């Protein structure tokens, strides 16, 4: 058996779904391909002293655990280079906390044990409220916006919640 692997051509997809905090591609139940952030750094700039958070615990209210089991916290701003147009952006959040390590995860980095706080962030100057998330829960927020050449998301982690990705 011969297995060939090739990276997907990101220029040929209609929807860009970016998974923060992982280096793995993931195809969800809707057949959407989630691309790791490191593969799109030419069009997406993340600013801040961000921290990677991971967990192997199942996330409540989703069957797409891999999208929510890793996230970035301490993000100051995200800029996404896009052509002029109308966009629908869905931001995905999860709250991770310390979970028991399994024998094969003894070298896993610790995730802070805290609950996120109510906060606001801005997507192209549209205010978005993010409510408190209990540990191992997720929240998706969808916003429609116009862009001339960039989509800007700022004030992302002022109160400590973590961004898993967007599409």
C-alpha cells in the first residue's frame, strides 16, 4: 500500500476555516477543512504575547472536539488580508482548564484553571460581546462585515477568554 499526502490548495477553497493552537488539519462533520494557523500566516497576522492552550477532554455541545480542544489566549489583534467584499465571520471560543493527564500525556503543558469573563471584542469596529464560558464549553459567534482589504479583530483576550479559530 502506498499513501500519498499533499497539502490542500488554499486558493481553491470557498471557505477558509482556521484552527488556532494546532498543527493538524481537520475535516469536520460538514466536510469543512480546518487549516492550522501556521499554514496561512501569509494572510493572517496574529499580534500579542499569545499562549497555546490544549486539552484532550471532550468539549460540551459539539462533535467537532478537535476544533475546540486547542486555542490561543493573550491575543491582542488579528488581521486577515482579504479582497474587497462582504464577509460572514464565525469566531469560535472555548474555555479549557486543567484536566487529568493520561499516562501518554505526562509532558503536556498545563492549562490555566480559570473561568473566562464577560468581555467585548471588535471585528472591523463592530462590538461583539462574549459571555462567561464554563470550562470545557464552547461558543460560536457569527458576524457579517464589509472589508476593503483587511478584516481586523482586536481586544481579543482582554478578559482571558480564548479563541479557537474562525471561518
